[in-house]
C-alpha cells in the first residue's frame, strides 16, 4: 500500500548526468534497479506465502488428528493469507509501482478496499486464535462444550461479516472527489477519519485484547509450573506419574509459546505500518518523499507476516512437520519427505495449541 501525492503526475521520468533515471509515482521515486528489487521481493514473498499456507490448508484438511477447533481457525487464517498472496500483492505491485497509471478514482478505491479487506481478515483471525487459546487454557473444564465446531463456524462467519462491513464503509468515507490526479494512492483515496478508525478498531483494540489474553495465559502457565513442582516433591517415588505431569506441562507451555511467537510476529509486522498510516494523516509537515519510502517498507514487512505463520507451526510442532512432509512427498518424490512423514507421531499432542485437559487438571488438584 504505497502512497502518492495528489498533485503529481502518475509517472515522471527524470534524467540527469549525475543520477540514474527515476520512475515517479507521485512523490515516490525509484530507480529502475530499485523497482526491480521491490518487484522481486514481492514475488518471492508471494511464492513463500502460497507454498506455506497451502501446506497448512492441505495438512489440516487431510489429517484427521489436526482437525481441532484451533487448527480450523489456523486453516481459515491460511486461506486468508493465500488470498493475500494471490490478490493483494499483485494489486499492490501493479498499482503501487505505477504499472497501471491511468486508473479511475473508483477503480483505485476498489483496489484499496480489497487490500483493506484482506488486512482486516488477517488481523481478526489472529485475534480469534488468541481468544480460543485463552478459553482453552483458562477454562479447560468447559472449553470443549463452549468451542464446538458450530461455534467455530459462527466465529469465522462473523469475522467475514465484520470485515465486509468495515471495508465496504470505504465506499462512503473516502477522498474520491479529491481524486484529481492520475496516480492511484491506495492510502490517500481512503478518508482520513476512516484510516484512523481502521487503525484503532483493527489494530489497537485487538492488540490490547491479545496482550491481556496472553498475559493471562502466561500467569496460568506459571501457576501450573509451580503446581507441577509441588507434585514432583509429593510424588518422589512415582516417577511415571511425575514424568506424565511434567510432560503435560511442557506441552502446554510450548503451545502458549507458539502462539505468543505468532502474536510477536504480528506486532513486528503490522505495528509499524499502523503508525505510518497515522503519521500520514496527523503530521502535515513531514517530508512526503521520506514518508512514502517508509510506508513502502512498512507495508512490505506487514505483508511478509503472512509467510511466517506456517514456518512457526513447522518449527514448533512435529505433527505439522509430518503433515507438511506428507503433502510435499506427494509432489516431490524424495526419501527425505517419506522419512520425516513416517516419524512416530506425538500421541499426546496432535494439536500445536493443545489445551490443558480437564482430566489432568482434576488429577493435579486431587494430588495437591
């Protein structure tokens, strides 16, 4: 989502004996080599997003043990990331780098609305994943009754409904009537108030909620760690039981850390872009050529966030690694994929976000 000034031509070529030829879209001027670099970066990120999230979708769809409620949310998030790579990044390349200079105001607004839709979908999915883990770890006795498959479907439908309502608002709250230039500015075409509203509703509110939920998860995990330490002292002669509880705690903590990594990558990816969106609105005296370069960098980093989640799943979960290997083995016949796919599964944790089981907690409480 790069930005351009309203009073500039869509494409200006500047030649000089002391500087290379520039292509300018508004105030954003890049050399030919810089444009190629941005283009290649976008293509590489899009390919990585497509491969990684396709593996997540196929793995959850084809592996019964991975079809937990939380993994269904992750698969739905993977679908959104897949759409971002196939729709948003190509549109951002075509419009943001000036490959479609003569664009009508409403076409420019439509492109901006589509990209906004994918961004909102991504953020709301990550928020719901955090809420699901919050319920699973803080309310393990009622989680299965609360988070049924029907409610998972309702949550996903609600995400899409809220997203469509927010993104469609752009068609009533925009700067189309000030669109008297030929370059499509994907940020400027949206109204200033609308941009601020989006940053507050889909960035800072979810960020606050997720921070609270993960803080609560951390406190519960720390409490369980102390409880297991007490159990180990009581069960000094019961090595098997001690190992069982310790293993359960380890997996619960690993699940929490996995999602905290997803949350951390989300913050690193989207917080700078959100701040740049606000600065673009409230700071009138900032140098335009600089802020547009920063916006370009920040939104590229934000889009890269969609490539990271499958890598985190694979790094943190043997079950996902095995499922990924099976999918890759169907395409690339290699003994390495077969060997990885045939590794013994972890029967006690088929979900990377395995909730604390009510049985384990009950036993823990009784033994204390």
